[in-house]
C-alpha cells in the first residue's frame, strides 16, 4: 500500500462539517497539504498528519469533526494508518476573566438599588465630564433589558463594526462626545422587548466586555441595571472593579434599596470599595425661579445615608427640566459646563477622580469574585 496526499484529501472530502453543511475541503478547513510518512522499517505503520482550521476554539463541532476526519482517513486508507489531526483557529481565544482590559486603569460601577433614580443619566454625564477633564473614557451600558445610552448619546442609528486585532475579531465601540461606548441597544430593535433568559443576557454582556476593542482607558464606566442580579454577579466575576458609586434619590424607599446595593459590594466575597454616594433629584428648581429649591423627594436623605455608611457624598444633583430634555435630545448637560447642571457634573467627575486616586493609594487592587460565590 502506498499513500499520497491526494488520497487523504479525497478522504476528507467525504466528511461534512456541520457548521457549513459542506465537506471539509469545500469549507476550506484544510490548513496545508497533508503530511504522509512512509514506514522506516518493516512492521511500522504509515503516518498521516492533517491540520484542520476552525473559526474558534469553542467551536461546538470541533471534537466530532476531528473524530469523523480520523475515521474517514482510516476507512479510505487502511485501519493500520497512524493518524494525527491538529487544529488551528482563525480567532484567538478570549482572555480569561481577570485578565481582560489590560489597558484600562480604573473600572467604576455606577449602581442603584432602585430603578428610576436617574442612574443612567448620572453615568452618561459622569463619563462626559471625565472626558472633558482630559481623561480617556469608556462607557458600557450593562442594562441588557432596558438600554438607554444610544438615545442619550444621540447614536441610535449607529451600528458597531468588527475589527481584526491580535488574531481576534473585536467589536469597535461607537465614539461620541469623546467617549467609547457600547450597548446591547445597538444590536436589538428599540421597539421590541428583549425576551432573553439570564444566561443569554450574561453571555451578551461578556461579549460586550471581552470581545470589544476598548483599548487604553483611564476610566471605564459601567452603567449597571437597578437591583442586584445575574448581571451584577457576571460583572463581579469578569472584571476587577476599582470601586462603585451608588446613586439614589433622597426619599426613604430609594434609600432602603441603596443600602442593599451598598451591602452587595461590601459583601466579604465581593469586597468592592464604595467610592461614594450621589444624591440625584436632590431638590427641584423651576427654570423661572432658579434660586428656589423645593425638596419634593425629601431633604438630604442620601447625605444622611452617606454619614451612616461612612462613605463620601460625592454630589447632590438637582432636578431640573433641562436635564430631562437634554437626555432625550441626546445632548447631556455635562457637555456645557457654563450651566449650573453642567458644572454639577464636572464637580462630580472631579470628586470621583479624587476618591479613586485615594482608593488606589490606600487599598489593594480588587480581585474578581470566584465562580462559586
């Protein structure tokens, strides 16, 4: 019996790859001409070496395809043939959790125990204010079921594209107002509900983190969904979060939920430092009476909670019509520091920089949460 590379190729042409419904040759999965080695002495087998190329190392058909290819070669060329099949990948494997975003200096989670307290508004304006202070900033909309950042940044019609980097296909974030930003809102219909189970949502979130070209950032802002959920645990298990800021309104029902958010990060298995609290909608100021303050949600409740929890109160943001209007128009007020609200967000950004620098001096780097936590 004499073997030739052509015989090996013909054998591989009988194997169908489930991913394309075509055979291995037509699917262009053969990396090079098969290597065939004749026996060196009597009694030794012929040896065949084949290299197959898959898209990624997580290909669900990888093992079955390799077994089928080996069986086909033996069937066509003899059961005594010694077959070696190696695999290569077009896309390099994703870095492990804890090794992601090596060029990102600080990861800040913006959280709230309760929905409707303006957390996304704070996240968007904090990111813009940090960029206006000269920092390189990224913003990830982590609310898979209620993404709002595309509208707040006036980029609802934008669609991210893929770039090739270090052997991997990466999503290129949308850039607006000096911010690199990603949101599931770029990939789903804005008028259709996202009916996903928890596993699908967390998988999508991991992809936005790990499979995106975030590059070098001074601050990476995570706009988390309200409450304590799978999304939060996924973030804690994926990224070493530098610190969290908690957003709340002054009324007691919101403060009760804010306490739960603080407790989540302070849990001994999590141990993410609380950088401070932000009191949003601290008072209402009508446009026609800019000097007046009406405490419609209560007065200084978040300030009192900050004192109780022994954390800084980073800012008190007033409730004014312009904040709502500018968010709906896709022009957040932090873009204009000449206004009272714009200046409030610039001051917030400066406070976040101060507490983050202090945290980095005084505390060790945060460790990701173990999978069993």
